């Protein structure tokens, strides 16, 4: 005969109830921890996934993307996490950047990667001026011309 038919029905129901109760507690506490992590991440920054776009004089756009941003002053913002300056002519990447959202001037002291169609530059920092028209690289730099 089948083993389950020999078990008393009350014991079987109590056993299923305990399994469901245990599973419910486990799911409740695992989701609760994830919600706390999301709240901690959001509490220390002002903007999550910021994106700024500015038209340049030759009808090309300069776009700035990051994972987190914190306001320093009314126009100055500190960008963190895979900060990218994109244009049709180049891409400039760094981890931490001081950025002016009005003039689009930016600077960084972190490792920087610049790539255009025929040029790649790795440096220890950069300064962007005049809406991306002037880019100065700081510190030790490696230049690869293709």
C-alpha cells in the first residue's frame, strides 16, 4: 500500500502547514533585505542614472551618462559610476567626475579612457571645457593612433 495513505490525515495537514509557514517566512525576510539594500543605495545619492544632453555648435549632441549623482551646489554635480561623455565624434569614460550642468564643463582625477575614430587615450584625469570642444588630459597618458 501507499505510505501516504497510512499517515493520519491530521499529521499530514500539520506537516503541510509547517512547510508553507516556513516558506512564507523565508520569502518575507529575503524580500525585506532586498528592499533595505535599495533604500540604502538611494539614500546617499540625489539622482540615480542621470542623463544630460547639450547641443553643440555643429548640431551634434554631447550626452553625459552616469549611475549616481550628488549635488555639490546649484549647478555643480558629482557623478559616480561609469561616467560617459558621448558624442558622434568621441566617447570619454571615467569613474568619478565633477560636472557643471549649465556649462557642461567637467573634470576628474580618476583613470580616464578616451576613444574616437582614429585615437585612443588613457590618462590619470581630464578637464572638459567649452561643451566638449576642448579636452585636456592630466597626468601620465598613453596615446594610440590608428
